[in-house]
């Protein structure tokens, strides 16, 4: 006869699996830590009742190679479990930047594979002064992700498309490069949708997205742009 303890075991396993959170490590520089982008991702997840935790390893002006050479990243991965590692460096529109994205990204991908972590590129944007190179930024990130069999969070592509549709919305901070709070929200929402593509972004409460200076009409357009540019 099966005991009560045995009968409860499958239910316990189901509940444990259900409450397990997604653990995400952000590796990058000031484009990630401006406005605390990882925290915004967490807040969006909470609004949609998703269990998600983030941690960040980001320093000013760092590229992928700087994190690899420093060694803090490797120590962190040895001591803590992560499901995703989202990596970001500068726009990388030129040949040298592209090479770094691919070659240094390959080294990082090998480390992620060792710990069964899914690596994703955070496609960024150009400064206003170099906006004419945005297509190169998009292409170089796409190529790097494809060559290294990594995921791609197409923030730069969403940024470009949304800015063209709504030029009055300022995605840039005063320096013309770092993101405004709205720009960081755009990035975070794009990432969240990549993680949970089944989500209906239009269900997000107006009081929540209003914190990032978006009207209902503007937010609806942003949600539509993210869906379109994520395919």
C-alpha cells in the first residue's frame, strides 16, 4: 500500500519546480547599470507574476575582454547558479568592435556552456553623434549571436524602430549616449519579452509603465514594436 508520504512526493516536486526562479546575471558597463536596468527587468517580471532574480557585474567602459581578464566573473560563476548571462559591451559598430563581440563572446560562451548557462547578447544602440552606424551595430550583434550560437536581445533594433515611429520620445540621457529612464525601460521590456514571449505586454498596468514617461498610446506602440522586432 502506498504511504501518504509517497503520495505527496509528486505534488512537492511540482510545487518546487513551479516556484523556482530564473536567475540572470548581467555582465556589461554603464549602458546596463544606468537607471539600474536589471532592477527594472525584475520589476516588470513581478508585475506579470514571474519569479525572476538578477545580479549585475558592470563597470564603466568595460568590454567583454575586460571582464574575462579581470577574473571576477569566473569566480562568480563557480560559486553561484545562473540560468542566463546577458552580456553587453559598447555599440561595436566598427570592425574591431565586431571582432571583439565575436571572438571574446566565443570565449565567454565556452565558460557559460561549462556551467550550463544560456548566454545572450544585449544589442545596444549608438550615440546620437554616431546614429548613422546603427545598422552596423544591429548587424554585428546579429552575426556574433549566430556564430556563437547565443541568444540575442534585440534592444538596438527596437530602439531604432521605436525612435523612428516616435521621435518626440527621448530615449537618450543628456549626454546623448546613455539611456534616459524611458530608454532603460524600453531595453528592460524587450529583454523580458525575449524571456517570456508568450506574455501579452498590453496587460501591463498604466500606473506601472507611466513611471517611465509613456502615455497609454505610446506604451501600446512600444509593445507592438517589441513584438515586431523580436521575430
